[in-house]
C-alpha cells in the first residue's frame, strides 16, 4: 500500500517529466521525442486520475464507516434514553396502598388514645362495665393496628423486592450497551 507522500512524489516526478518534455518540444525537438513526451504526459495524467479515483473510493469507504458508526451511536443513545426514562419512572408500585394503610394506622392510633385514657381511670368499681368495654375496644384496635402493621411490612418488603429486580434489569441493560 503506497503512502500519501509516495503518491505526491510520484505525481511531482510525472509533472516534472511533462514540463521537461514540453520544454524540449517547444525548443524544437524531433517528432519522435514529441510522441514520447505525449505518451509520458498521458501516462502521468492516467496515473493522476487513478490516484484521484483511489482517494475518492477510500473517502467513500471512510464516510460509509462513519455513517454506520453514527447509526450505531444513535441506536445506543435511544436505548440509554429509554433506560433513563424507566429509571426515573421507577417509583414504589405500592405507594398508594402503603399510604392508605399508614392513614388507617394513624386513625387507629387516634382512637386508641382516648380508649387508653379511659382504661387508666382509677374509679374502676363504679365504672367496671365501661372499663371492660373500653378495654375490649382498646384490645381490638391494638389487634387491628398489629394486623395493619404486618400488612404494611409485607407490602414494603414486596415493593423493595420489585424495585430491586427492576434496578438489576436496568443495570444489565446498561452493561449490555457497553
């Protein structure tokens, strides 16, 4: 494979030969040398054209490779944008349920306070029936609260597992791009 410098030197040599032969023919050389000069100029011209065609062909090859790389980069950019959107959209899938259960827990806590206070009254003899009802209601609300807390913990745990799984998928997608 010839280098660019070799091509240029060859073209310069051919051009000098053409100039020299042109000077000789102008100075009155023989018809034989005119044919020889003409043949040399044609040879130089065809060599020049061949090199120009080769340069154009290589230029087109490089352009095609660049276009192919740009297409690949564009596809990867789209893929990364999709992954970024999924990551940004990744939120707690059970957020509404968790919020609803937390509100119920808060409501149960508000109901427990007065029940707990009525259970602590010192006048149990006179208000024994009221006390037993309050104690029963208090225990029921505590039981309800415990069930809600258990459900909340299950939902949070399940939600975390789902989000971790999705994050792992997104990480694998990013690694596959590289």
